[in-house]
């Protein structure tokens, strides 16, 4: 992607699917990080992710592959692979070639999301996705989900959370929020006080954001109705990312009010996101940017971002 000098695929945890999209015994073809992959759930209920193509003659295991117990069977010649990518059976051969293996991916199933670990140098996970107390809590509504395919880079979308000025001038918010941010290892935490528009007038609100690398972000809104937005951005290929939003709202005494107010708030957040898309899809990454004192902690964000690149030239490219 020539618009961006940093490596295309940063390190971290990235969403591959929602847990409820993958039933036991199911296999799905997916494409992320510029690679064809197969996501399957064993009959015992464990999600697994492998590179898609059989090392025998190249069949895609996600197209016609069958889950058998804790393994997936190739649709072409019935070679069977376990969740570690090892061929455990060739039904018509006496010996299994030692090279009959498929690369595997680290997975976590947490907060209703299936997350895959990507690292430019192949290193194992160095941090974990946190458990969210709101998920599965009877005081909170089930997820309402939305998704978009966007021609941009993960870092560009993550940077939005600390870009204070654009909320007023692009999204038409009631004021330009003052954003305070701090870097906590792989997490960037930011907090903003803001005014929110309601039918009864302006209401004070708070926005609390935790960015866990470039693949998993939680945004908690307080003011009108307490809302959690779980967002994830995963690079599909050299051009496109998939952005997913999952909303959950803390239930009010009146369920009808919870539904109405929650839905209106979700529409507003989605509206703002869709205003960002044409900017993201047509902008370039300016390095270094010409910043002013009201822009928000963008410089801090870019220094924090350096840690998520391990490919050659990554540190210089992400420094900004």
C-alpha cells in the first residue's frame, strides 16, 4: 500500500470471526493478512486456524473440507490434519511424509470474538486480550453488530481515537473534546469529556477508550445511556481492512427506552464512522505531520505505535 510507509500487517491480536458464526463441526474459508486461511471448530468445540492449502496438491481446506473429530479432512484426497497442522492420516498410504504439515495460528476465543495472533517475525503472543465484564452480563444487552470493508491501514483507524479536532469539524459534535492519553505498554488509554446532543438538549458525557494494539479497542460511553463499543480492525490484504463494531448497552428499568435510546446512539456512532471512510480511503500518511496545540496527543500515539512493527524499516516508518 504505497500511501503508507509502515509495514502492512502490524503485530497483535486481530478478529477473525465472532464465536457464534462458527458452529461445532463447521469450517469456513477466510482471508486475512494477505493469506488464505481455514477456520474450523472441532466437534469438541475448540476453534482452530490453519493456512488454507493442503501441502499434498494444494486444495483449499475451507472449500469442502470436513471436520472429523478434532481434525479437518481435505476434500481432495481425504488427508486429515489436526489442530496443530500435523497430518495424522492418509487413508491410502502406509507412511505419512514428515513434510505433511500446515502452518497454524494462535487463537483466543474471548468476549464472543475469535482472535488470531499475527507477528511479523513469527513470535508467540506477548500479551492477551482482556476479559470484558460487560460481555455476557445479564445487565447488558446482547451485541448489536455492524461491519465495513475499508481501503486503509489499521494504524490510521486507531489514530482516530486521539484526533480531537476532527470530531467537531468532520462529525459536527457539540464541541471539540479535550483528550488526555497515556501509554501503558501495548495499551493506549484515552479519556475525553464531551457534550452530547439529545432531544432534550445538550448532555454532559464521557468517552473512555482502551486501544490494545491495532486490532482490538474498547470504547465506553457515559452520559445518555451507558454503552460499550467493541471494535476490531483486521487487514484483509495489501489494500483493505475489515472493521467490526459490536455494541452493548447497560439496561435501563424500561426495556423500551433501552432499545430506543441504544439504537439511536449506535446509529450516530455508525454515521460518524461512515464520514471517516472517504477520508481514510483517500488520504496519505504525512510523516512528520504539521501539528498544532489543539490536535490532541497524536505525537504520543505515533511513538506508541512503533512497538507493533517488527519487519525491516518498521521503526523509522511508524515514528511519524
